[in-house]
C-alpha cells in the first residue's frame, strides 16, 4: 500500500515476483479503511433480511446454524464478534476482534450475499460485547421482516445450560460475571444468585435470569426497535433438538423459495 512508501513498493515487487496478484492502494491503509466504511451502507441496503427474533435461550443462534446448513444466506453477527451479546456473553479464551476488524468481517460477509435471496440475521442490539454493528446495517435489519422464535421455558433453561456449560464448570467465573448486574438487580438478588451457583444450583439462577432480567429487557427492546415485529411470523419449536431446528430451517428455506 502506498502509505508505506518504498517499503510497500518493495514488498509488492517481491510478492508479485513469487506469484501473488498485488494491488497497491493509493493512500494506503487509511484510504482502504475509509472506502470500506463508506461501502457498508450501500451493501447493507441492497439486501433483504429475515430477522430471527426471540427471547434469550430460544435457539436463535442454533436456528441460524441450521439455516446455513440448509443452504440459506446467514449473517451471524455474534459469531463474527466472538461474543454472545449479553452481560454473560463473554466466551472464555476467545478475544473479540477490534472494531476495525469487525467492520472488515461484516463488509466481507455482505459482499458475498446474493441480493436476490434473503439474508437471515439475529435481532441484535447495536453493540455485541465491545464492538458495534455499523449503523446502516442495524437500521436496515431493524426495518425488516421478523420471525418470532418460541421455545418453552424448560427447554430454554436446558439450552442455556448447554451453550454456557463453562459457567457450570467454573462456578467462580459465573459468580464474577453476575457481579456486572449488581447495580441493576440489587445486592440481595446477586448475593442469592451467587449462593445458589456455589451450592450447585446454576439452573435455578438461569431460570431467574430469564424471567427477572433477560425477558423483560428483551421484550421492551424488541417492541421499541424492530418495526415489523408486531407482524412477526410465529415459529414454535417443540424442543431444542437438532431435529426440530433442522425441520424449521427446512420449512423456512422452502417458504422463501416459494416466495421468489
């Protein structure tokens, strides 16, 4: 790239000589980065989205994975961010990308999609852990058709115990993450939850986290931000099993194909 001056030119010459196709960007990395950021709104707005909505633990990420396996176009913003988009969403041992890297990953994903087909995406907040979804993309998603994924409370608790098994294995790590909710939920509640975790009852804490914290917050957010949610198509899962998710994914893909 041009910013490196002679160094970039020399490296380009060497790479070209050994068989790489090399393009020098006038203005260097800063120019490339500016062009990428400027390109994201146009890429985001040319696509049609089907937004997978549903409360925490309803299987949104698992459905995206099942849809991808069935050949659907999927934009998994949490996977790109290496975070599960909640106070407890940190994935141990997996650092998040920088904002610049996250923007690049999103840009690259958007470029690969066929505008003639729908892109399935989860109903995310503006921030996924420490990184932010580009404004133009979040606006386009929030204006799009919604699917309302529904799963029983018992199945949701079991799903979260599977997906967040590292909290079950590491009680103190779970208690440490719960501390982030102390100001919001109050000292008495957090102290009771950490006592339950240490006593070997994490599933009870997960159940209360859903009913007392996540569900009310999610319900308010989805109603406020997703314009077409009141008209969402209900997608009721009989269980969290791979078979149930695969069946729903196939149904949605077939539905989309008929609509084209």
